[in-house]
C-alpha cells in the first residue's frame, strides 16, 4: 500500500522574494507588485485563482492564454489523472501522442506530419532549423510584434516591421539567395491592436514561394484560441510549417511543429536531444481539443463581444480590439501608454482582478467566466 505523503508548507504569506529570479516563475515581475514578495497561489477553480491569504482573483491572464477551459476543468483533471497512473514518460510513442498527431492532422488538413515537443521554444527553433535544412540556406526573416521574434535572436535572423510590405520586399530582394524561412504570426500578439492583415500575409506567403524559402506560420498563441484549428488554414494561406502550442497543452508546457512531409522529415537529423514527450501532456491536450468545437467558440466569442461593447461604452479615451477570444485595448489613444496601463494593472490587482501584465499583449477569458464575472470586470474598469 502506498502511503500518502502530505507536503508541509511554510508561511507563504511572508515568503521572501530573494528565492526567485524576478519575472521567471510567473507572467509578472515581483517588483511590479510593489510588495517586496511574490504572489504565491494556492489553487485555481473556474475563473478564479486563490492565494494563501484567502484572496481571490478573477483571472484574465489565464497562464498567458493557455487556460481556455479555465481552472480545474473536470475533463482535464480526469484525463491527467488517468495518464499519470499509466506512467509519466515511456521514452517512446504512446497511443495518446499518436492520437494527438492524428487529431491535429484532421483539423488542419494541409498538415502531413507532426512533431511534438515539451515547449514552444523548442517548436520555434526546430521550425527554423528545418527551414535551414530543407533549403541549405542560413537566414530567417521574422517580424517585430510577432511572438516568435522573442525567441529567435541569433545573427542569422532578420527583423522586419509587421505589415510594412515595402520594407519586407526591399529586405527580401537584398537577401533572397540566403533566406531559408520566413516565420510570421497571422495575428501579431505583441500588438494590442490585434488584427489579421490578410493582404500582408498573402504577400509574405507568395514571395516566400517565389524565392524557394519555407513559409512558417507561428500559431503558438492564436492556434485553437481564435477558432478551431489554424487561422492560416481558415484563410487559405499555404504554409510549409506551422508552430502550435499554448491552448493545446491545456495548461502544460507544449510545443508542436507540423507541415509538409518533405520539410518535416528533416527532424530525423535535427531533433534536439531533450526529454521525450510525455503521454500525460498528450492525453491532456487531446481532452482539451475534443471540447473545442464550433459551438464552443461561438459561445466564447459572444462573451468577448459583450465585454468589448460594455468596456467601450461612454469611454472616449479607451478602445478595445478583439480577434476571437483574444482582447487588446489602448488607453488615451496611444498604443504605447505604458505608465497608464501599469497604473490600471495595479488598481485591478488590488480589486482582485488578475490582468495581462504586459501592455503589448492581449488578455483572455475562458469558457468558465460567467456573465457575472464579465459584469464585475466592466464595473472595475469604469471605476
């Protein structure tokens, strides 16, 4: 009989900040709390998080958008428990990994092969490596304001302003013989005025084909968050590779690269020597994706539109933007009013609303946010 070992917690209420490197263990820095100590959570339930001081927080951060089903969803808890009982890692392919790969292919028909990884960082870097292997070239183009631009920082990366066709075509003409891949987010999540620029996406896609470079769709954030499956697939934009993550993991760290088999086959020689993918993550991911159908997104998007409309009422210095269940806003008619945003973030935190700490990125709601939750958010914003 296995003895149940209960963990003994010390006084988290007065835990010193010195034990943590600021900003690495959560989405917000300790010094931004102005308390000199980290905010340590005890548990999450539904749309809320709870700390060790019995304070509840209405969660609009949702692990940076990953928790589309909220905290403690029954289906995910059951799936994770079953997977843990079977084994944490096999060092080989589990049936849930195979099922997850098949599910991704079914929902994104242009995908021929899928590679699963333990993090978004690995997925983006593997996509860049695959582009280099398949073309024999060295340089990668990415775009300022896109998620992948935060991860690609070596000397072979060229940064271009998102949406600037003239700058993109000029840089392309100067480097076209060296470009291995072009990686772009269909919805740039480091721009609060989030939107899909279909014209620009098509220009990038077509020109990548013209020069023989890989077109890589970075859908780490927007894949399965905006709609069921891929945004690029829905817009008929022909990618060679797609990077997925965030929502699919159901709260676990997760990354995937998928795409055309002639490019994906390079993984045989380029795969990083990391811990094999966990069947626990795979089963939780499958349980998540099976709940995300068209009806689910219709209901979620109705909540988002209600929130957007109510927040904008009688607010001359406030503009809200949304794409699916991703929301962004600007204050004082300025995209970069960081100080006003930070001041608002502090006030919301004191009022028990955990908001997106990065003024450049969107915030989110989950399926477990109720109408009363949304009304409370509107009331707090107006105050």
